[in-house]
C-alpha cells in the first residue's frame, strides 16, 4: 500500500542512520519545461507550477500522478518545508537518492549546487540558505536519453519502448530528505572485513572537526557487544582496526550481520553518532572459481533490471524490494546480476539481510565516447561510477563490480580498449576486495572474471557449445578475434531469456522462437541450466530474467510479479537450480 502523505517513508541510507532526519517525499509542485528555458525565466523564483507530483516517483510513472511518457527536456519541482530553530542550529544537509540526469537546486531563491549523473546519491549543505520557519526548495532536472554522452541503461531512446528498452525515467526517482547534523559530523565510513582475525579495518571521514577529536566504533552481534576501538582524528580522517570477540560469517542464505555504532567524541562528550551494520565475509578468486569465506560457491544468479509497472525505476514500497529478492530465492537462485541500473540502497539493505549475492553494474548503455561530447561523457561517467563504488562499498551482498555491459562497436568504430582498461584500474584502486569484470559479454580487455552471453535456445546445441570445457578443452569464447581467455573463473552471465506469453498472443519480445507450451518452457529452462550446473569449468550463471518488463516477455514472473507458471513448474525450476 502506498502512503500518499509520505511514500517510501523508511530511512533511505540504512548503513548510516541518524535520528535527526526528515523525509521530503510526498506532494511537490511540478512543471515540465519542454524548451529547457526555465532558468532564463527564473522558475527558481516564481515558476508557473500548475501540477502536483508525488516524489520520489518519476513523472513517467503512474504513481507520480503525472504519467507523461514523452521526452521532457527539463522538469521542475517546488515545495516548502518548515524548520525549527533547533533543526537549523547545526548544519542542514539536503540529500538526493538519485536524480536523472543533470540536477540544480535552489533554496529560498538562492542557488545551492548541482550534480551530474542519474544513478549516484549526492548531498548539498544548505545551512546558509535556510532559516527558521518556512523555506522553499526548488529542483530542476534536465535529461536527454538521445544524447550519446550520458548513460541511460535500458531507458528507451525512441518515443516507444522496444525490444529490451523500456519507459524512461526523468528527474527525481529516489528519496529526497533533510538531515540535521552538528557543526562537526561524520561524513562517511568504510570497513574492510578480516575473517581470519576476526576484525574490521575502518576508515572514518569527518567534516568540520579539528585534530584531536576521537572516533569510537562499537560492534555488536545479536545485541551483545563484540568489540570497541577508538582512533584519533587527523586531517579529517580516523583509521584503525577493530578486533571482534566472536566470528560470525556472512554467507549466501545465512546473513549474519554485526551492528555498528560510530561516535565522534570531543572534550564535552559525544558530538555525533551514526548507526549501521557490516558483514564479515571474504571473496577470493582461485582454482578458476569464486570463493566465499574460503569455499567455492556456485553463483546461481538471475538477471534483475529493477523496473516496476507503476513506479518504473522506483519500487512502490520497501516491501516490494524485499519481495523481489524473496521471489528469486524461492526459485533456488542465490543472487542476482543487477543489470544496467544502479539499485537503491534499500534494495542492497535487503540483499545484505537475506544473504543474497549481487553484482553491481552501471547503466552504461547509451554512451559513445567517440561521439561529440564523448570526452565530457567519459569524465562524468567515471566520476559517477566512483561515487557509486564509494557509496556501496560496505554492502556485503555486493560480490563484484561491472562498470560496462556489451560494449559493441558503433558505426564502424571499435570499442575503446583504453577506456575499459582505465575504468577497470580505477575500480580496482578503489576496491581491491572484490573482482571486477571490465565489460560484461564483450569485448574483454582486462578482467578478473571471464563472462560470456549466449542465448541459444536448444539445450543440445547449448551443451555442445560448452562440452569441450568440461573435458579440459578450450573454453567457449564468443569473440576469439577480440578477446583472450587467460584462465579466469568462467561465468555465463546471460542465457535463457526464453520468450513466453501465456495468453498465447504473438505480441511481445524475447529470445528465440516462442515455445508451444508451458511444458516446453520448463524443458528448455531445465535443459539449458543443467548444462551449466554440470560443467566443472563454469563457476556461475545468470538467467535472463526475473520478471517480464513491458514488451519483453521472458521473465519467470509477470511484470506485476504475479505467477506466470503453475506451482509445479516453479517447483521444477527450483529443483533444477538446487541440483
């Protein structure tokens, strides 16, 4: 059920929570700026706002109350918020979960800042712009999915959705919120688990504090204190190691999590405090397999693109995020490839709490670094990708990164290998604890895991394709002239995608010829999947996909998450996956 006063009311950043925060979700004034002339006409002072929109849902969605699906060059939002003297006594931070694509913000008519990128979270310090009493916030977002210098993922660059591109998302699509913090406050932290000690290495960043402040971390497990450690602040950072009295490993399907409290302390006592959690787990690559906590774990993944019939990019409720994971796990999958979209932190929260393995991926489709403006596009893409990796670093559910998907040659110009190498190296510099796939499917330049896509629908042909690998022969390489296998763990990261419309209609889209019956769908699923599970040279698979999305009808559930198959068929799918 949607809360029409304040939809999506849960805390949007569960790994770093404070008590003093205020959701700004709900009804905002809204207007579409087709000519993108609103700044010239000073809409931030007095725009012709004649519509209402329900934030955080994008204007293309039904839940927003707008449901306008044509291209919009820019959109504007406005609302007032009353603040007390106590709330503005320290600093006031304005947070956005995500705004697609270019965003600018004004508070009480004064420009406060900007952000580029439709998927990373960002914050603005609006302390100087707010006052006690009523305050007016104005947000402008501009978006051009037909531009070749910004990533769009699976958002359609045509008027209509088509094939595997779907309804666009413009503007705000995640929670907007205010946070009230002291003058010196904890800005962010990151932890690196060590399962062998056990302990965590930590790094805490603080704004507004001088040397001599102390940061204290306290870990607990099931309400019992597991360890505490202090570190002195120097140049805005505090680092150290927190030993843990007990070792409880985070595993697939067994999400053992520690609670974490971080306090900023000065002479007069606790200045700031945030609460979060972490998982104690280790990922390694060896023996051509992916190891979790010292044991090889076969990753049985399903492709999840994170679209919703009523919310498009935004789940109607927090429960819907959890339900998507539970639907996958009920079928025997132990994780997902989060495909061509950066999922919100609440989804990762549930993945952490359910023991669900996920690969983080940017929405790279739509970019052409050779096109006019391509250099600026690369700069913005890389900057946003770094923001994404930094934001999601602490989530134990994320077991790997993949910045690009299928970097095909465009208009006779070959993939830019130097770009893939650069982004891989930057990702590894930021996170050496996880594997990185440079580009999923093609064409690999430097990668920790060698993945391929194969949508063959005949299980016999599929088996013959991968058979030499099982006997120690050559691996299947989709593009041997463009990429070289060098002994990495081997991951079939897209397969299946079987087109099935239970109503019997020919409309829709999927891979291969539509089967004649549900029994044929099951035979195809079981046959294809068994090939991968029985091959000792393969360490992971990802089936396309969890749900239908608009015209793409190859999901294991309908778009609205209702059952697409009989109970017996779902039982057989689970049995196949768990074999």
